[in-house]
């Protein structure tokens, strides 16, 4: 079977940078070594890191010294409060979390994506200037939670859908600064901005959807129009992967969201001649290659 890989797929700059920092810390032999939440939204990668000594923890565990958990739920060595190195993943954390970890005595290795850090600076600066901060994104996502924690004055508003944008009600003389989760769907972002713009507020829009996200979404759109079926590879908890799948499924009904080649059933592909493949920003090249080689045998 013919397969075509999207022009842009797999690890983005921010994830590559965070993973490089993790690899450097593993190679240094530093122990104990923790990641504040899973380094990336990919169970295969997180479990591999765990086998090599990177324990996943959260704030409560880090400050209280509780047991750490790996992605498959098994318990590792107990977290020793204030002892060891703490890796901050590319999604970033709130200012308060960062300060608490430092105060607890951890050595911080900050893998926050520079594009996410830029959003932190935006919301801090503009909130101090009296702007109402509006964040377009998923309120449950780690990146958005982190962004909220850098607002210096007032409380941010998080909007995920056009319907929520229509319901936004602020004073008419309000100054609004709008930022976005870096992995948000570009078309939905533009739709929400249009709705907010019609409300008559003074608006400062900070373009914070990262170039890698735009490029992956645009490449997936192009490819989905040219093939019989699309395969989207990524972690089940990966926001950008889900958005890629939504884009592909909207164009190519025969789209499949998987984590590894083992999630594929050859019977689903018997009527296709050409399959397109794309992958989220948390998907390493080796998994992409495995899937592509596997599908060619169908």
C-alpha cells in the first residue's frame, strides 16, 4: 500500500528541546530525577523515561514526599521532598508552582517551551496594564493552567468554543488582551476572535498559536484531500493530536487516531490504495516510522 507522510509531523521545537534536557539529565547520572507531570503526552515515551529513572510527580507529591506514579499506574520510589532535580515539561507551570518547587529545594531544569514562556510574559505584562486577559484554549490543559498562573492582576477568562465567546460579557470600556493555547485550532481561533471583536471592546490580540502547530494543521489539511484514508499518530491525552484528527476527519471521513502500530487493524484498510500519515507534536520519529512501515505491508 502506498503511504504519504505529511510534510510536517512529529516532535515540535518545544518538545524536542524539553526531551533533550531530559536526556541530558539522565546521561548526567543525577538521581533522584523527577518530571513535573508527564514530560509529553505520549505514554510510550513517558514509560521509557520512567524505566531510565525519570519519575513523574505532581505538586502535592513533590511537597509532601509521596509516592510517584508512572503512566501505567505502577508505583516507583517515593519522592524525597526537596531532594533531586525537577524537570519542567514544555507546557510550563504557574509562577506559584515554580516558586514552591524552588523553595522546597529542588534543582529546577526548565523545559518550558520558549513560545509558551512568551505567553506568560504577555499575560503578566498586559494584566499589569489593566487589560482583561482572555485565553483561548482548553481550561483543563496543563499549558492553559500554567498561563492562567502568570496573570499578575485580576482573573483570566478562558474560552474554548464560539458559543462561549458569544456569551462573553465585559464592561464596554474594558481593554482586552487575547492570547491562545499554542496548539489551538487556527480556524477556530480566528472564528472566536471575530466574535469577540464584534462586541466593541478595545482588543489586543497576541498571535500565540505556534508556527509548528499551524504548519502541521495546514499540512494535514492538504494531505487529507489527496488520500483515501488518514492515520493520525499521537498520545490519547495530546491536545494537538486530537486537533489534527478533527481536521483530518472533517476532510477525510476514513481517518484513524492511534498511538502505535498495534492500534491498527489491516481489515480497515483493504479498500484503500493510498494512506496519509501525520503525527502530533508529542510523537517521536521512531513511532512514525514503525507505523509507516507497518501500513506499507497491508
